[in-house]
């Protein structure tokens, strides 16, 4: 019995070491995140796909369909990695215009699963609420308020990229 326990322990330990090694070398076992129109989960309603730091049009993951690239802080135009192509940055819960860090260039603030216009704390300035993989218009919580559905958690900067044409 003890031998079986030792074998099981070694197997689990080796799996954990393997996963840590994958992350150490920059390889993460992830899958593409899908963003659907409204409350849908049909492939015909996919607005964009987020995979390995890139936002693609629709259900595509072809390099010709890259809308933007996200490195965890900066959102770049297309497949670029040049500072001159930074569309927006995310730092300390705030979305900044380009690569700026000036308060006057804050486009939105992320607080408690809500994205607020600029630095406003007012409920009337909520652009969207993100709850249970659903993006609701403003402070909405009804099914009719759902703008997007995501297959898993998506960074607020990517949602902001998609939501702005809907809210302005």
C-alpha cells in the first residue's frame, strides 16, 4: 500500500514540476477565449477571439486577422510591438491613452468588476459591468443588458477595446 502512495505522490509531484517548468519557459496550457455577441454562445456570433496575447476578428486565429496585441500592460495596433503603435495601456486599474501615464489621459478606471468613464466614481459613468463572463451595458444586470458573453475571464482592456463603439 505504501508503495502505491509513493508512486501517486511522485506522479503528482512530477505533474506540478512540469506545469511550473512550462510557465517558467513562457509556455502556458491555455485555450483561445471567445467573445460572443449578446448572450449567445454560437460560433456564428463570435465577435473576436483572444489567444496567446492577440485579439483576432471573429473565430479566426490567422495572423492576417489580428486586430490588436496585448502584452499584459499595453494594447498594440495590429500585430505590432512598437511603442508608437500602443493604443492603450493598463496600469493600477486605469486605462490610459497610448503609452501615457498622465491623469489627463485616463480613459477609464476598473473597479469592482465595473469600468467607469475616466476617473469618475459615479454610477452614472459606468461603461459596463463584467459578471459571470457576461458584459452588461452600464450598471445592467438583466439579460436584455448583455452586450457580450465571454468563454472565460477576459482582461478589461480588451473588453474596453470592443465596447467603446457600443457606448459612445
